[in-house]
C-alpha cells in the first residue's frame, strides 16, 4: 500500500514522507470507518481512495494538491470528487482546526468582519454549548464554524469576499452551510444591541460623570471664595450654586 501511495503522491507532486505516511494511515482507516451504507454509494475505487487520502493528508500539513489533476487521477467528476473528499474528511476526522483569523487572511477580509465573526462564534458557542451535556459540546474550531461566521459577518458589513472560497473551507454541504449561516445571523441583533449599550455606558461616564466632577469643583471653588466675605454672602452663593446645579441636571438630553 505504501508503494501505491508513494506512486500517486509523486504524480501529484507530493513527496513529503510525513504526508505520504498519513495518507497511508487514512487509507487503512477508511476500510474500517468508511464501510457504512452511505459511503458505499460514493463512486469509490482503490485509485480514487488513495488520491483523496493524499489530498486530505496534504491539507492537514498545510500543503495544496492540484484539484484538477487529483480529480483526473481519481477517475471521477469534480462534483463526485468533492463529495467524496468531504465525506472522508468527516468520517476520518481529518479536518484541520481553523480559526477566524486564518480564514480572514485567506479570504482577504481582515478587520471589522474578522472581529464581528469572533463575536458571533463566541455567542453561538456559549448559547449552544450551554444547552448541551458535557459530552456533546460543539467544537467551534472545526472549519465550518469560523467559515460560516466570517461569511455572515462579511455579508452583514457589506465586505466583499468569495462565498465559494469560504464554503470550500467549511467542508460541509451547501444546505448545511446555509443553515449554519442562518443560525449565526440570529445573533447579529444581540451583538449590535450589546455594543450599543457598551457605547452608551462609555458616553454616559465621560459625559455625566465629567459634568458632575466639574460642578463639584466649581462648588468647592465658590465655597472657598465665600470664606473671605460675609457669612450671608457665602450662604447666598452656595444656594445659587445648588439651584444652578439642579437646574442643569434636570434639563433633558
């Protein structure tokens, strides 16, 4: 088996021994994990299985494989190859953990969209995992979650990016990707309301608190000035200051 993997690897320009070793491991695991009725419906041959396993192993080591050449060597259509690739990726647990930051660089949308996607993922994970048992937590490092979150953030902020690029990184069906995007979109309003509340609190502190500090300082200054004049003048001055302060604070925004 190792010789066959090495042979196909050479034709795909993959000669890294670690990648080829991992591909051979995936091939052996596929005989056990990919024998259910669903995977049997795929157009799997020995050649296509080897090619897909090499592709998966290369991706895991952050190397790329020519998809056109891989499809040709596998002897299947591009659509069938993609389905087979994604199916084996799930069954073999071969997906590489992804982050929003990595995908933002890949999709060229660093900045506000990246930050919003992080907030979406955080809110989604807390909400969903809070309702799950300890053994059923969602692993948001799986590529479909950051990919969907980044796509939702870009669409919301009207940042141009390629949906197909992010969908390919998600490694799930289009239907599942759309459903996940819909679930994440539900958190947009909550995040915007939280951001607005935080912004208002900051403004409230810098506005009202500064005004109160200023008024108190002016009051103290008036009191000290009153010490050098008669007691009646000092009382009148303090009373005028209190009335003026109450009048200012009672004015609507």
